[in-house]
C-alpha cells in the first residue's frame, strides 16, 4: 500500500506542475532502459524549458546489459546505475510503476499500479519480451546470463563438454551475442587445453551480414582463426537435447550442449496499434500513426534490428519530434540508422560500423581500435557520455 501511495503522490505532483504552466508540454516517458533514458536526456537538452517530463519505470536500477555476455567467463558483473539519479539529472520526475494501457482519445494512460495519468505527449520505450524458442536448449537471457551459462563454461573448462551449438532462431533480432559467446567459449577451451568444437547455426547469409559484406568477411576470418564453425542460411529446430535439425537439406547436428538466442515479442500495449508479434508501428519521425501525440522507440518498435545503439537513435528522433511539438526551436529529423557494434572475441574486441538500408549494411568498416567515443558497446548521443561521466565520478571517489 505504501508503494501505491508514493506513486499517487508523484502522479499528482506531476499533474499539478504541468497544469500551472500551459506553455509546457506534459510528457510521459514509459520505460527504464536505454531508449527511455536516452529520450529523457535528449528532451532535457532540446526542450527543458518547454516540457515537464515524468518517467514511468518499474526498475530502480539501469543495468548496462550489453556487457552481461562476459559474466559467465568470470568478468565483473554489468554496471548498474540508479534510475532516480539519471532521471533527476535530466530534470524529470520518476514514478515507480509501469505502463498498462492507454486511452489515446482522452490522452491518458493507466499504470499497473492503478494510476490514471493525463499526458500531452506519450513516449513508449518499454522494450520487448524475450521468449525461448527451443525447449531443449539453454536460452540466453541477459538479465541472468551468468546463472544460465556458468555451468556450461565450467563443464567446458573441466573437459566434460567437447561440442556446443550456438543457434540463432529463424525470427532473429540481434545476433551478435551468439557470436560473442561462441568466440569466448572457444577461447576458454583453448586456454584450458580442452578440445572443443563450437558451431554457429544461423539463418543469416553470412556472419553478421547486417554489417555488410566487408565487415562480414572480417568476422568470418575471426571465427575461422578461433576454430568456430559456421552453418549459414540455416533454419534450425531443436527436437531433443543435443540434436539440431537444420533446413534446407534435412541435416542433423549432434552436440553435447545447445545455446540459443530467444525470440522477441512486442509489448502489445492495449490502446496502441500493434504490428506483427505485438511490436509498435511508427513513422520515420517516431510517431505512432492515428493515435495523437504518442511516440515509440527502442525494442518495442517494429524495426528488424534490436540493438541499444539503434534504440538510442530512435529515441533521439522521437525526442526531436516531441520537442518540436512542444514549441522548442528544433526541427524534426527522419530516422536514418547507423549501426555500430563492439564484438567481444575472447581476445581484443573488434569495432564494426555500417549504415542500414533494406535490412542490410553498406559502407561497412571493421577496426581493432574504437571508431567512437566513449568506446562502449552501445553508442548513444546522450546516455553514453552521461554514463561515462558517472563512471569517472565513481572512479575519483575510490
């Protein structure tokens, strides 16, 4: 009951603050991940004088999950940052609750905690829902990756596991973690002098094909040097433990263990039009069509590439559209994604960059030195430098 009372007080304070100044647009940002926090920081930069912002987030901490892939290999846990600090620094208010459904015609939303909140603009950045595709496989979940894969890594180190299949399901989203896990597992086996075969099974035409031909060829060379096999253009089913069925060709791969990516499903928010599998459709400016001032960004959006850097770019586009709606002196910009990624290999990382068009990369580039700053796995205009500043501040205190 106490938590609900605090939520109600926050909602009432937000409403009262907005009601006293008609020139300020009341914006609610739903979500507590990369896209939501990037959007809030962007609004603070673009339209702090024209907006009052309320962040609706169920999580008290923001976990930098892109590095979670290293945790099963005895690296430090992914960094955590307090949500309330980030929101406060962005000049916004925080309500610890989550979006339940929306009344677009009344410009109001309802929370899981039972609150009804009016908005002048709503930005939905609640992410996607991962679901296991295969019953007989270890499915990656970056919220608890160490728990899921620690036993597998130990078995590899102790010589109980000599073959692992890393499977990308037919409806993939962001395949890079499966490459990183395959490379780091192969590197760990090599370090322990344990013979092991790692095989990536993927529907992609080439390794990390989204980054374009040049980058894909370099990734193929990295995999070959590490002894990681590739089976491309492959649609896999796992019908029993240790057995992967591959089409076309009706091939069969028998291994000791199977690791798979999950399939992602959209949030399917009641009151907000959804496309295939519950993802939210938006136009080039981050606007949800036909529902008034509702915007969306991040993994909740119906866009083929699910990656923190892309989510940040979507958030920046939506923030500019909201800022323009609020009367800030900015112009709306269309979403034109640039894909940047750091590939963890078990040795030195590689930095990949490509522009996306039609689902494939072009003008791709691979280097062993960072092409952006700060040199993080997720490149974002506002959140990256902000978190880098928090890290620097924390290091000075130590």
